[in-house]
C-alpha cells in the first residue's frame, strides 16, 4: 500500500509564524500560528508542532522567511536570517536548527518568493512565465519569477527598498527605514502609515488622504517593476492592501507614472488583469512553503 507524501510548510514572518502540514489548498491536515518572539522560542514552537504531528512522515519542509536571508547553499551562513533590523534575529540559523531537530530536508527562501511560488502552483500566477509578488504590511517585500523560476542572484530581490520620488511639500514625512529613510518600505509600509498619520491603516476611512498618497507610492513601484521585469502579473498582498478601494487606486497611479510609455492592453485597458490580489489570499505564504517542500522532495 502506497501513502501519499505529506509536506510541511512554515511561513516565518516578522510578526507571526504559520506552520502547516498537507499537500495543497484543499488538503491541509494540521495548522498552527504563533507570534514571532525570540529565535529560540519561535523555532522551538515550530519544532514542537511538527513533532506532535509525526514529522517522520513528512517528505520535506519548506520555509518562507522574512529577511534578509542567505540563500546560497555554498555559503557558511546558508539558511540564516542575516542583517534583519528585527531585534534579536540577526544571524539566526533557521535551516540548521530545524534540520537538526527534525531530520527532514528543508527548503528555504524568502517569504515573498515562497508566496509567489504558491501562486504559481495554485493561484494567480499559474499561467505566467514572468510574475512579481509584492506584500505591503509590517514591511514591504517582493519576489520575482522569471522564466518560470524564482529569482535569487547575488542575494535575493529586495523590492521594498527601491527608491521613490517624494515631494516634500505633499509629504513632509521622511520615512522610517533605518537604512534609506524614504524608500518604498520607509514610506508605504503599515508602520510608516501609522507614524505619518498617527493611526493604523485599518482605522483610516476610505476617503482619508493617506490612501491616495499610498497608492501613488505603490504606483511608482509598479511602474518601475514593469519597466525592469515586464511581468505578466503583479500580485499584491499584505494587510495594507486588504482595503477594497486600494487596487483601483494603485492601478490608476501605475498608469499615471507610466504616462503611456508602455503600450499593452493589460496596462492601458485592463489593468485589473495585471495588478491583482493573491488568489490564495492570506494563505499564499504557508501554501507556498508547502509547494517549496514539494520541490525539495523531488
């Protein structure tokens, strides 16, 4: 009698971790979530979850992690979270810790790359050769798929730190990024919205001026990504984008910043087919981690 392999997935976020076991969106056998505290405590929670659900039956475990992370298998710090500004998490050995504790093959990538992998497997990027996933929440990150494969390169994409045009008269807020101040993350992530307007994004009404400014910054980023990668689809997730009015605003801002330069119906006529929410919703990260585990297991 043959058994269908099971796979583990970890969405290792800067605010919370989500762990799951299954084979896809319609087959999740177990799932848990817990806050991101210290590395030792958080990793222990993940290990305990998989041990409690018979980790020896898992073919592999995939991890999509906040970063920056080291994705080079030849590096001495492969599988580490490296220079993150999150207190206590710099130089944390994620892969090694999980492998020693669980004895399973571990796949490792950025949280946004993994979310994009999930969308490629089961969601909004299934028909795409080139696609981008952006998450706008506590931070801003981006993953890219080119030629059907996730982009790594020297390190991995850091789309949240591309530079923007900020008009100091319109927006005197100088940004919160400790490295660049007014980069995309510094101006448009959830904590930047709260710092600028003294209220969290979810408390701001739809007609608040925050949203047009937010859409303008995201539109700049979309225009830049279209010029660089020419993606067939840009998937935008994260808590800030849970506002239903944001997608029309971001699409319109993208068109304004491109100013007619790129001529394609998905840009000019049907931007709703270009800039889309994740089809997997808030589960894209953990499902993508399961998809990564499937690839590692072969």
